C-alpha cells in the first residue's frame, strides 16, 4: 500500500494530466524487494489517441509516442531518452511492455486452455505418426514441443504399482490381459479438439475396416477416444460434430470389445480411464508396413532428454 501511494503521488506530480497514471489499470508490477501490487485505476482513451497520433505531434511532448507495446521494435531507446521522462517512469513503462508481451501472447493463452485427449485406432505406431504430423501442421509445433505419446487406456485394471505394460515374458502386468487398448495421448487447445477428432474420423472412414492395419485383431486395437468426462463431458459435442454420424459412438465401460469392421468407436472418460504412457521403445517407432524419417525418429531422444517421455516400470524390449 505504501508503494502504491508513493507511485500515485509521483505520477500525479510528474503527470498532471493523469495520462500515465491511467495507463496502469490492473498491471502487475514487480518492484524491488519482490513486492507485487496492482494499480486499479481506469485506462483513459487518451492512451489510444497517443498511439494513433502523428510523430510530429508527440515529438516535442513530454509523453512518448507508443506505436505498440507488444513486441514493438519502434519504441527505441532514443525515443525514451528524448521523451523527458524520469528514470523511474521509463523503468515502469519497460516493465509493463515486457509483462504485456508475455501475458498476451497467443502461445501463453493457448497453453492455459490445453486439454489432454487420447485416440486409438489399431496399432499406436501409425497413429502416433499421424498425430505428430497434425501437431506440426495445425499447431505449428517444433520437435521439442511435440506432445503425442504412445500408451494404453480403457482397461479396468493396472498392476500392483500402477504398471500397464506391453506383452512380455517377464510377468509384468500385461495391458491386453487388463483390458487396455493402444492409444496416443496428445495435449491440444480446447478449441482444436474438434479438428483433431475430425482427422481421426476421416482416417477411420477411408479404411475398409476402420483402421490402417486390420491385420492386428483383438481388444488391444479397438477404436477409442478419451476426453475428460467422456460422453457427459463438455468436449463431447465437438467430437460428435466432427464424427458427423459416420460412426456409432459408444460409452466405454472398460475392457471393451474390438471394433474392427463394425464402424463403432468407444468414447472413454479420461478421468475414469486415464492414459498410461507406453515403454520408451514404443515411442516414435516405424509402423509394421511404413518406414518413417530419421527426423521423426530423433524426436524420441529429444523428448527423453527433456523429460517429456518418462521411463516406466515395464520391461524395455527394444524391438
């Protein structure tokens, strides 16, 4: 409160018109000593007039012209120096510019509304490759930002320590025996769930048996979509609209039957039937009939090194 009062007094004395004082509405300013506070006064339309004024009008003024705050290269050090502003006001203005650049960036905003969904449609090797391509094309994600990981979901059981493992001879909890299916989990902005669901249904519709590799048979390869709340959740409408009546959407109960050739897709509540990451050797793997690029394969090492892919308590067979 003391800092707020001092700043208000200095703004009043240094800025009789109140223009700068009114520019700080609800800006969080970090002061020396890690004190954070909020200025709640209203923003005047004067600030908009300033940004639109010709350079000739503001050149001789004590108030600098601000073409834009976010990412502006035009607001140069020379303009600040010639503005006649005291050092403390320059510092506050620079702090506000950095703050606005961070909080108003599209990437920061979308990260706050991201949601995890998973999709299964036969072998997860092929599905992961398709989802990674969509992350790159639709979300402009770089390799280090890829979130699509292979794993398991949809079963009613897990191992004694929460393990869900691929078929193995080490007696580790087997995903098939516990009723899970192969899926790929991805983090997307909520408004993009419909786009990813549409790509999923478009792919299923173009295959005679509903998936790229119908030779894989059994409940481990059933078609599945997992969203928070399942068919009762807020994202189901987007999934349903993307389907456009092409497949029968069924409420997943766990340990559900295979869907090959049936035009059915199980919809799971991902809160009740969570995603379990698969072993590292299953990540960014070639499909049975397709060979992918080295650039694609290299994403695995990158994501392991940065901790996106975790070591799981299952045997690493490495084929």
